[in-house]
């Protein structure tokens, strides 16, 4: 399936006209896209799969600057009750779908880039990891540098470690852990993560 023009443009760093992201956010998306591109090269992905993976980096936070009330109006009804900070994933996915993007795994990757989901494909998992590991964040830098280097060869291990750290952080702060996140964790520790990813 050839890439949708919107996706192909994003792989070149061109954001949609509906994007709402300030300079800092665009710089973050660029770093995530670069990391996704490096991992794609290291894994020997063909050009189209590489571009698709890079596009995820440039699109995942494209409407992070949109007000939550506005996002609630455009997301699918099932996402309206999500907390404000995670609405921008479903928001960007809804706008991409409206533009004609039909790649369900691509849309799922954008939708669940903050929460994780057991049905994420390899590119969606890479996005989840890159969003956390990109070099611009100032957090556990030594550990994140080593995780970045390990990702192309040991993606399952790296994913498991990131989800473990993020769930631990939520529990530590007495915050709820969403079902999708727990299901993502279970898919990683039950060793069926990659097989199931193609079943959506
Ligand atoms: Fe995000
Ligand atoms: Fe992000």
C-alpha cells in the first residue's frame, strides 16, 4: 500500500495545515522522527516502511497545542472521556482519518502513543519508545542513552523496560493505570507481543 500523501509529506518533515504545535514541540517531534529514522536504518527497513515510521514522529504530537475542549469535539466518541493530556493522540488520528489516511495501524500508533496498546505494530512500538527515549528529555539520561542504542536489536526488552518504568511512576504517584497500558504490559511479558500486532 503506497503511503498516503499526508504521511509521505510528514516523512519529509512537512506538517499538516491543521497542526497546532509550538517551536519546542516541533523540535521534539523532529528528534523523535530522527530517532525513528535511525532505528529504521539499523533494522534494514525498506524505504516505504522507514518513511512511514518517520512520519509517526512528525505527526504524533501535531495537535498537542490544541485546547482539550476542541480536541474533545473532534475525537471519536470512545475517547471523549480521556484525561486532557492524552487527548492529542486521538485528536491527530481523527484529523488524519478525515484527510483520508486509512492505515489502521498507523492511526492506532498515533492514538495510543502516550498510553500504549497491545495491538501496536512494530512502528507503533518504536514510536512509543522514541517518544520516551529521544535525547531532548532531561531524565535518567545514562539509562535512556543505553536504551536508545539497544532498541534496534532488542526492541521487546527495551519496550518492556520503558512500560515498567512508566507504570511504576504512575503507581508511585497513586495515579490510575489505564486498561490499555496494563494490556500493553501484559502483551510484552507474556511474549506474544509481536505475533498479535498484526491482528487488528
Ligand atoms: Fe504526545
Ligand atoms: Fe511526543
